[in-house]
């Protein structure tokens, strides 16, 4: 079960930026930093493709509403990537079933993806773009830092990821509760204005004497 913390951590990171995870793991394997990375993730063509896709994500992830479209497209890609990476890591170590590792990596990636996508949709309600940029940079640095830390301290990294995932889900629920409350209030204000306008129009018609 020694590979389980790395599978869990890579799954969480894949839900945020799957291309960065594959790119980092491939580089770590190519440079000999770790023996946990399978050869399939170290191939030059794989690193080139994910490197280009990573740059595309870096750009798209910092533009309001474009980031949400990008997240929607990756609703399937990120969990699948987390599952594949988890299965490959398990197959490399032989200490965990490939199916179990794929399920753990995919489900964790799906959970963190929903946190990321939901938080971005909430942030997009803000009129200024700087919060998107700051959040995107924090996500990029967080993924890079956690994946690198997991190479040396997988158990500690898994604990940190579990805390971040739980906190992210809690924040997401809080944000959406506030947003739904705001939308209901705005809809109620619009309805009140519409009714008030109708009453004024009716009063104006009543004030006009019949001919």
C-alpha cells in the first residue's frame, strides 16, 4: 500500500491541472529523482504534448469565464487522467491493484475538479479579473508544490491534500449558498420592481377620466 498516498495526491492534483501532474511526474522520472514514475509517462512525445497543453491551460485558466468553459471541457479529462496516472503508478510499484488505484485517483480527481470548477464559477461573479489570476497562480503553485513534496514525503503530502480537499468542499458549499441567496434576493427585487411598475401604470390609467 506504499503507493496509495502518491496515488491519492496525484489524483487530487489531476483534478486541478492534469497536464501539470503528468509533466512533473515525467520530468521527475526522466531526471532520476524517483523510481515510482512508469516509463510511459517519461516518453518524450508525452512530455511534449502535455507541455503544450499545460501552457494552454495556464493561459485559459486566467481569463474569466474562459476558465469555466475550459473546466467544463475537462470534466471528463481530469478524472480520467487521475485514474490513468493512479493505475500506472500502482502498476509500477506492484503494491496496489491497478483497478483500485484507478478508482482512487479518478474519484479524488473528480472531487477536486468540482471544487476547482465551482470555485471558479463563484469567482467569475466578481467584475474584476484579478481574483481569477491570483487563484489560478495559487492553484498552479499548489499543484507543483504538492506533487514535488509527495515525491519525498508521500504520506505527509496525502494528509495535506485530504485537508485541502475537505476545506475546498466546505468553501464551495459556503460560496454557493451565498450566491444562491444573492440570486434569490436579486430576483425578488426585480419582481418587486415589476409589480410596483404595474401598480403605477394601473394607477395612472385609473386617474385618466373616461371620455
